[in-house]
């Protein structure tokens, strides 16, 4: 391979999303209506979500066509580059047989993988004739992606943004405003859920769980509005599979194939997006690629959580979801990887982890930021704090292979850039970043509340 960048020619972008449910050895358990404990009905879900997204959520079809209008918008930035990280490899002094690639999702206009689903969700909302949507955002990436997509499809958007992120990243909020969205720091005084959180603690810095409650409450009190979610649910992961499908073809062009595929893990959308197409190759075509999800040590639902039915939000407005969870009342530390501060894992990822079809690792904030700085100094891109977890995991895999004297091809998803998240780097460079130590007792406190749910 002569060139460093491998970019598919125009028109080679995938035209279908891949639904992993079709190939899962064990199908995910159904989501339950918390009132009846029966599987949720389409009618109930349609009150909260856009109709076509509910259909996709419940679909077991292997392939779902990407609407032409969505493909047109994807083409603004897709295909995204698959890049051989030669400069990082040199800095790590890796032998020839160990290769690190990254799929660069930071090239989207909003700076992350999130627009892959935001554009699709806004398209279906507009197609249904809706005028208004709401959402929550942690690090601000999803809020900005959906703001951009809402502007493109003429939708009014209200965003509840986790307060610590709102304060740490004022430019994220301004991006959303520029695309025309209204942004509220959460907990806010605009909803019951927000007011309750503020009554408990006026200085509450917020969490994704609280922000989801606020956004869903808005929808429940406004019949003409629907709620859009940026991760966790399978229709979101589905939209992200363009990442892995493109990567499969790019590896084919490069004449290479990964032994290890890595993604950072918040709710599971960028991990599933890059990993599920490779999982299909494992399940259907006998490939043996290892898939690794990298989560923060301070929010370890995959490595220390429990598989249970749980709510997706703090107030308990969502259906009960079968997932690896720390309990919906778990309050993660205010780490900088805001997009990874979520108590539960998506349904497909949870079932696949139960079945041993991928691995999970947890990584401390200081170590992951250090890996991010090394990546910035070598490959030039300042990664999102979330993505630094994947970078760290990739470096560990490369070094293990080196110690074992093995050849290895590793690819990780660079889920976003960190240019709007420089506050994290400021803290890191000042030596002010801290790791979080979570005791078993602390985790048990919120997990033990789950037994009475179902
Ligand atoms: C939102 C976000 C994540 C985490 O969400 P997933 O659904 O797990 O992908 C990771 N990286 C970036 C840059 C994000 O914006």
C-alpha cells in the first residue's frame, strides 16, 4: 500500500444499514412497559419516538435501505477516511507486523459519528410531518449533530444539555444555537424531573439520565413533539453501521483485514457502528476478529454492571430495557468524556456481551487523555475525550502483540475530534485531572435497587 489515506471512490458509500439482530445467536429480550411488565407496544413507543424509527427498532430484517435523501447528505462528508496511523506506530516503535488503523469519524460537520444517526432521525421526523423534536446531550456531540440535522430538515429542536458539559463547553451550546436549536442546561426548571433534581441538590451538575427524563417529559406534555435519542437503542446503532460497512470495503481495497476492532463505549452506537459488520463476518463467514469496547473506569457498566431490566433515564419515564447497567440512579463522576457517562449499555450490545461475542475493558481518565495527547502529537488530530479510550485500548493491544512477538492488524474508531473539548486537555496539561475510584459497595447501592423493577 503506497498511500497513507485510503478513501473509497465516490458512489461506493453503503446504500444499506446492517441490522445485527438478524444474525444474533440470541435475540435481545423485549423492552417492557413498566406499568404492565408486558412487551412495549408499537403504539406506546410511537407516542415518544418517530414512527419509522419505532419500526426500525423492532425490525429483525438484516438490511435496511438508506433513504436517498439521507445518502445525499451523508455524501457531504462520507466516505470517511480509513487511515493507517503510521506516525503513532513509529512513536510506539512497533515492528512491521503490527499495524494500527483508525476510521476517522471526526470529519463530519459536527465533529463526530453522531450525524450518521441524526440525519436519519431528522429525515424520518420531517417525513412524518412533525415540526418539533427534543433530545438530551451529554458531551454536546449528539446535541450539535441533531441541531445540524434539524436545520437541514426545517425542524424545531429543544436540547437538554447536561449542566457540567454546558458549563465546560460553551462553544458546543453555541454551535447548537447557530444551527437554530434551543439549549437548556439540565437539570432545568422547565420540567418536573428537572425541578425535582434541583430540589434534591441545587448544585446538581446533571447526568444523561436526568437530561433524558427532561426531554421525554417535554414530549409527553406536547403531543406534536417526538423524542430523538443519540445512542443505546438499536435503530441508532443501525444507522452507525455505515462506519463498519465502509471499513470492510476499505480493508478489502487495502488488502488487509483487522484482527482487532475497537470502539469507545457510551451507549454502544459508535462501537456497534464499527464492530457489528465485522461481527457478522465472524458469525456468518467464520472470521475471528476480536471486538473490544473501551469504557471509562468511572462508569463501568460493561465490566462491573449487571444484566437486568432497567430504565433508560433517572425519573423512570422510558420503557424497561434489558441491559448491562449500573442502575438508573447511578450518578457517574463528572469526567470529561461526557458521552460515556451513561449508566446502561444498549440492548444488542448487552445481549452480545452476555453471549461472549465481544470483550470490554475499562480505562482511567488520566491514562486515556495521555493517549489522546500522544495521538495529537503524532497523527495531528486532537481526539474527543471519549475517543481517547479507544486509542488507549489500541495502544495496549499493539504493545501486547509486540511483547508476544505476534503480527496484528488493529483498527479503532476515532469517534470524534476534541477541538471543542479543550477544557479536558487544559485540565490534563495542568496536572489537575483525577481518576475516579469506585468501590463495589458504591456500585451495589444503585444496582440493588433494580430487583424490585420486574
Ligand atoms: C456520543 C459519543 C460517544 C459515545 O456514544 P456511543 O453511542 O457509545 O458511541 C463516543 N464518542 C464521541 C465522540 C461521542 O460524541
